[in-house]
């Protein structure tokens, strides 16, 4: 049994991991949070932390005898530039802490895109900081979250998003020619694999998790079968994506109140470009799926048949 701290564990990926850990008898876990608040939805104790205070973080890590830190910060504000870097430094100083998982839970980000997507700088700064330490660490790669294609019917703690395929409106805006394979994984399956990996004796510096591997073209075919309707399909070529433009899908409009259209299109075009050029494929060789075959992740077909087949227009 080891003690785990989940930084950013009150929402999104962190909450998913916290939920799975809460039901795991082999480990004790706490959530590190900037605010000391009673969260009736949390099944784990919350510990208030000040991410600007490295020494204070070290003291907390030792007080709670935290063996492993799992960071699940969103790429926003100073979460990566300050909070994660300081937590890495505190973990390296802590006599109790041995392992660290930095915020990622995505694709193998390309370092040469730092100028295009500036927050990536802080992601790579964190990896460079980890390399200076004696901590054992691993980056979790799971591709794109499958949750976005199951909302609002699939249980998920992720913020709503509409990426490439608009299931509610039978529409799709496919990056490139739609023939490249992308990796899609359900967030709660990611959590199950991450918790299982805590029992491994050693970690590689990349931990792969694969829910399903599929092309966008094949995804649309399965979606049309499940919905019993033809989709309105558009293709956004690479040049359009490089100009930070994407075809607007009907469900995008509901997101603009919290993510203005211009910024949304800029942000999404980058991730869609990566799928178009083959960067969103996580190889299955050596993935945790091989080490934990009893964990059966949700597939795209299962998701569509379970959550969309009875919801035809």
C-alpha cells in the first residue's frame, strides 16, 4: 500500500482517477486543492495547498507520506508554469515521494509546436524538470478522450466539447482525408489503467493506454449505422487547419459562451491538424492493455451502440 496525492483531483481527469482510487483497497489517496472546500462529490479527503510555496509543498508531502503524485491540471492559467513545476521540485525534495505522473493524458505532443501553442512550453519545461530529479516518472498517453462523442449520455467528468463529429446533429468536419488512425480512450478507462499501473514495480517514461484505434471515416460509418441517418460530412484540408480554421458544427455554438468562437477555432484547429498528420495515434505495442488484459476498455462501436442507437431522430 502506498499513499497517493492527486493534484487537480476535483474535476475532469483528476476526478475520474479519484473515483477509481476511492474504491481501490490497496492505496490511500488524498486530493491536493488550492481551496479548502467541502466537496460532497469527492470520496477522498481534500488537502489545501499553496502551489507557490515549494517548501510548504514538501512539508505536506512528507506529512501525508505521499509516495506518488498524480498531476491532472488543465492547460490553463499558471497550472503548468507554476503549480506543476513547484510540485515537481517539492516532490524531489520530499523524503517520502518516489514517483510522479505529470499532467498530460493526451497524445505525444510535438515539441516543435511550442510556438503555435504556447502552453506546451510549460508542459515540456515540466518534463525537463523531472529529468533533473531522481523521481521515477511517466507520461500517460491515451490519445483523445472518447467522452466527447458520448455526451450527454455517457458518464463523464470532462468539460463538454465537440471534436470532429457532432453526434447530436448528425454532422462531421473531418480533418484531412479522414484516413489516419486516431486513438480514442474513455476517461474512466484511463483512470482504471492508471490506478492499476500504481502496482507496477517500474515505469517507462511513456505509459500508453489504448481504448480504440479508428479512422474518422470509419467512425462516421459506425455513427451513421447507430443513428440510422446519413451525416452531413465536411472535410477540412491541412492548409485550412494550418490557418486555424475549422468547419463550424451545430453543437459548437453552445460552447462559445465559455470559449469564444475565434479562440475555439484556433485551439481546435491545432488538435485537429495533429489528427490529420498522424500525431494522434498512440501505438498499442507495450501499452498497459497488454499488462492488464482484464481491463476491457470501451470501444467506439460499443459507445455508439450503447448510447446512440436508441436515440435516432
